[in-house]
C-alpha cells in the first residue's frame, strides 16, 4: 500500500479534519434533505483526499469497515423496509469514505496532538452550546434549540474532554492547568447528571474509570501514583455533591436502583427480551442475514413486541437487522479499533472507545458522530505508530 506523501495535501487534510472534529455538535443540526451541517463539512477533507492520485488503504481497519458497510448495502436486497435500508446504507458509506480518507495519510506527532486538541474542543463547544440554549422538560436537560440532541446521546459528546481533564489531574501538570481541569469536570458532571441519562452516565463512568485505573503517572513511587488517583476520586466525589444540590431531586432519583428496576430500564429490558425472542423465532435465513439494515422498527410490528421502537442496543439491533453474520462483522469491525489503540498504548482513545461501546448497549448509535470521531482519531494514531515502527 502506498501512503500519500504529499505534505501540503496532508496538512490541508489534517487541518480540515480537525475543523470537522471541533464542529461535532453540528451533527445534531439538521438542515433538511441534505442531513446535518456536519455532513457538509465532512465533504471538505474527503474532497482533499479524493483529488489525490493514490491507492486505497488495505489494512485491517479499512478492510473490516468496508466489509461492514458492504454488508449493510447488501442487506437492502432482502430488506423488509428497502427505503430505510437505502438511506441507512448511504449514511454508512459516508463513514466508510471518511475512514478511507483518514487512513491514506501519515501523521506526525504535532498533527496527532492537533487532532486530539480538536476532539477536546468539540466537547467544550458542545458544553457551551448546552449551557446557553438547553431547556428543561420534567426536570431533565434537553438540547432542543436550533441544534437538537437526545439526552442519552448528549453524554457521549463530553468524553473527549473528560478523559483529557482526568489525564491532566493524574499527571505532572501545572497547578493552574489542574484547577481549570477540575472546574471543567464539574461543568460536565452537571450537564451529564442533568440529562437524567442512566446509560450515558454509565458510559462516562467507564470512560473515566479506564483513565483513572490505567494512567501511567510517570516516574515516582507506587504510593505517589495511588495518592494521585485517590485525590482525583475525592475531587469527583466533591464535584458530585456540588452538582446534585443544583439539580431536581427527581432527576437524581432516576439513577437509583429502585428507579431503574421500577421503570424496567425505561422499557428497555422488555424491548431487549422481545428482540431476542424475535431473533429466535425467525427462520434460518433471517437468523443468518437479518431483515435488512434500518428495519428494526418494522420488525417490532412483525412480532409480538411490547412497544414499537428502535431497540436501544446496537448489538441487538444489528443481530436482528443484519443477522448473525452482520453482527459478527460489526463486532470484528469495532474490535479492530480496540486492537490498534491498544497496540499504540493510546489510553485516551481506549477510554473513550470503551465508553462509546457501553453507550451503544443502551442506545441505537448506528451513526453517532462522537463514535465516528474517536475511530477516525485511532486510525490517524495508527499511521503514526506504524510509520515510526518502520523507521526504527
């Protein structure tokens, strides 16, 4: 495979990919049949890549991504909701093209740091927009202005900065930087608690937990590293008490075991059981290849579901929509990103990717832009690591 070596093209691509990262929240801004404003911005780095003469990257991530996208497209042939399947396939093609473009360049350390800072700033921009324009419905925070996002999904936007803030607190940063990181964390804690999203909260906890448990604080005694982790936990506990006193008590009660049990996971537990029953009751062909991408809601009408909705679990959704084959392809696709992030020892990406996986277990994030962005960043980091290894 020939990696693009045109430095000016790479710099231009990297710059616009960073702009795409920063403008993440615009993915929740629908402008009609075109889709989101972020989709238009994505065309710029893709166009820069497309104008180059090059071969397509053919490594593990690219191959598995294209295999998944290809299976989604193929599923339109046997789909029970062809129009929806075609629309979903177009969305997945967009992601596939972004993956191909990002994987076609080598990146130096300064470019990786630039892209990482853009991810962090995407969280900050989202937080500012939420604080100035969000509404409260039945006590829960909703983003229903010119930018609209589901409270469960909204939590995923802040993992980029949360992971960064925790890293600052756990490492040898200046006192000023640590103070700002603490303040920033409290803001994110407030927003996340105020959404009332239990799945979002769990995803953020997993993301934070990975950073706290596995961050290498550098040279020093083991006891010193343990103390740093303890201080961070204390900071988060204090932040919790600051935040809960400013949020409707009914929203805080949503996070209790009793509330989760009584609400049946807001109906999710019954929905998941219905999805498994539908899969088991399907014939061999449908178990193997599914009912077609984006067909989950139609499937709920074909079987005895308690409610007609998306399945709020991307793995069950793909099991029903794409069958056993498609679900395995998707799992392999996600695993390829974990493999590269672990190889790169990129704890930042591992923590966020872990949080996104947890979030996907209670939501249908088939085209969730924060999920896409951490995958794109991992791909960029992979090319830095692999090039460095070859140079050595």
